[in-house]
C-alpha cells in the first residue's frame, strides 16, 4: 500500500473545493459547522485555503453548555473567518416536548440523533441567509461503520473528507498547521457522553488498518466492523424511489 501523502492530498482537496465552487457557486461562501473536532477544523482550513477566509463562515452550535466550545472559538480566530453561534437547545427541547405531547417518549436513538439533524437544519438556514454551500465534514472511517446521522451530519452539499480515514485526516490537519489539541483531540459526538471509540467498541487505528489493508487481527472485531458496514450502507446510498414502467426512458 502506498504511504499517505498529506501534502499532495492537501493540494488535491484544495483544488477540488475550488473547482466545486467555480461550478456550483462562484461567489458563494462555504458554511461549516464547527464542533471543535479535527474533521470540521480540517474542512474549514481547507475551505479557507481554497476560497479565502472571507468566503468561509463557521457556525458554532452548542446544545446548552458545551465544555470545549473555546476550541471552536480559537479555530475561528486562527483562520480569521466570520462565524455565528446558534445554541440549539431550545429547538431540541421543543421537538421532544411536542413528541411527548403527541403521546410518544423519545428513546435513546432519538435523543442522540435529533440534535445532529437540528444542527444540519440550522446550517441550511444559515446557508439560505448567506447564499452559501454547506460542507459535509464526515470522514471515511465514520461512514464505513455508519457513525454519522442520516440527514444530520451525514448531509451537506460538498464533502472534502469522505474518502479519507481518521488517520489520514489527522495527517492532513498537521500538514495544514492546525494545533495538536485539535488534530489529536479524542473524537466524540458531544451528545452521548462517550468517545467515538467507546461507542464503536474498537479504535480508529484498528478500523483504518482494516479499511486500507484489509487486516484486522481480532476476528470478533472484524465481524463487528463488517456487520456495521452492511447495516449502515443505506446512509450512503441515494434514496430509493419507485420507478413506474417506462420511466427508464424518460430524460433525467
């Protein structure tokens, strides 16, 4: 397997972002939800490199109190980009209150996934106001095992990191000159109270090696990764739709 070339990848992604905006919005800003983690930080830095700081708008979206929000504020200052802070707690609470009023009690899955979907709705609201394009900040490792919320953080208009593993994103962050505290920060969803690796039951190092080299020494872990991959492919595929007889002949 070829060694990952962070410098070459940085230049390639930068050119790809620039080409995307030339075709899909020459004067539009990139809208990036900033969580304080490596993925959103790397995407924001790449967008600044491709478009300039004046065309990148960061959106900080705490759900109540966020202990590490200063990391995102620090990144905004480092990159010199404009930003908005939108606290989504009232929106999340109102949705759950309405659900309870309708006779249902939100379960753990709803409690964990709903804030991610409200965050994405917030990003698109900001995008509508500013005439922007929303960045997807997921990486290949997360997508591989479904560690993203459908129509939440899995959504977006353009995705710079979808084919890069966590290990590669970290290398890219270092190449971009981002602080070690951001690049090497323990990944967590900020909602469940657990790290990504605690939720998944294996490390990203193990997962990334399996993705790139097909090697996983523990049979049980390998089976778990394969099972998660199969179960979550629907998140990556286009929405299924019924096609009436003869529809294959219609122009698209």
